[in-house]
C-alpha cells in the first residue's frame, strides 16, 4: 500500500471526526440542558489542547519516529471521541447533573484534541522526509485535500447517521480512526528517529516575519469556527427545527462550505496560481461580504417574525 495514501487516510479520519460535531453541537447542547456558552467552550477545549499538543508531538516525532506518533494520535483521538460520546450518553440518560456532564465533555474533548496533534505533524514530517521537489509539493497538497474532504465528509456523516440517534455519528467517528490506525500499523514503514540530542531552531509567534499573517489567519479561523458553532443554534431557533432536522439542514450547509473551500484550494488556487497577497486582498472582502449576508439574513428573519 502506498504510504502517502495511508497517511492521507489517517489524516482524513481525524478531520472528519472533528467535522462530525459541527452540525450536532446545537441539538446536543440542548439535549444536555447546557448553555450556548458551554457549547462554545466544548469546541474551544479541543482547539486549545490541539494548539498546545502540536509542538509537543512535533518534538516527539523527531525523537520517536513518525509512525509511533501517528499511531498514538489516531488511537488517542478515537479514545477521546468515544469518551465524549459516552459522557454525552450519560448526560442524555440523566445519570449525572448537567454541570458534571459538561466537565466530562470538556475533559474528553481536551484529551482528543491534545492527542490528535500528533497526526498532522507526523504526517507532514513523513511527507517531508520521504519526498523531494514536485513530489513533496503534491504530497503536501494531498494533506490539504484530506483536511478539506474531512470537513465535507464529517458533517455529511453526522447528517446521514443522526436519524439513527443523536450519538450514533460520534461512535462512528471514534471507530474510523481505529481503522486508520490499523492501516498505519500495517502499511506505513518505520522511519528512524532523528538524533535525540539534536536541537532545532524555534519559530516564535512574536517573530515579525510571520506575526501579521498569524493574526490574519487567527482572525479568519476564529470567525469561521464562531459562525459554525452559532449556526446550529440559529438554524434550530429561527427555523423551528427539531434535533434531527437541525443536524440534516446544518450538515448540508457545512458540506457546501467545505466543498467551496476545497474548490478554492484544489481548483482556483492551483489552476490560476494566484499570489498569496492577492488571495488575501480578494478573499478577505469576499469573506466579510459572506458574513454580512448571513447576519442580514438572520436580521430579516427576526423582522419577518415580528411583522
């Protein structure tokens, strides 16, 4: 089996697992009698631990090798996601108070986010180690495609399986990384660790060469995630949808978002080879316009309801 395909499959399963939660979050929060703020914190827990875990696993990838770190990431993510689903099931069953269930959800998401950090860093490092030139560029592009496809397939999986139960998509998302771990264990060759005594240059967020671009990237991602988290509550409340209808409607919307993102990455950017600065100058106003249309549509709905 082609090692690059194995890596892409592993990366795809974790990004799909992350995408599964997006259309399910609002109905799940309502079913557990939590607040919208608590729902946002559940998302934040995984993202924060992922940010903290990525540098940690990057160092371990250099010392332990790419394959062990990827296996830890896949199995750890699956474990964290399964614990999240179990905590949610306990909460829906009324076996624990909502406050305690919230703590368990935060811990499970944090664990999944921290351990997941080992998957993308080891995947990128393996591609960098095993390819050169145009082959390396193509390999990195495939990793980006796995990201985009995961965030298309995740909401689609959530919408498709929600009809069998609100928690079924979570259990499915926990099983898939385990299957990918088996593929990695069998199909990915072991690479020798780098010297344990080696030192590597550190790039800090305060570096003036990257600080403006980090700020732009942070702003865009924060806005996108914020809209995705809020959209579930917006759809459910403004359109008077039940839990299953919310998951299916928002799942379709998020699939379209992911498809547009993938089209831009693999189609427009690669075809026209637009300069990064030009992409920012064109893309940012379009993004602002899209957010404004969404806000205006919500305002029109409120005005229509009152009239």
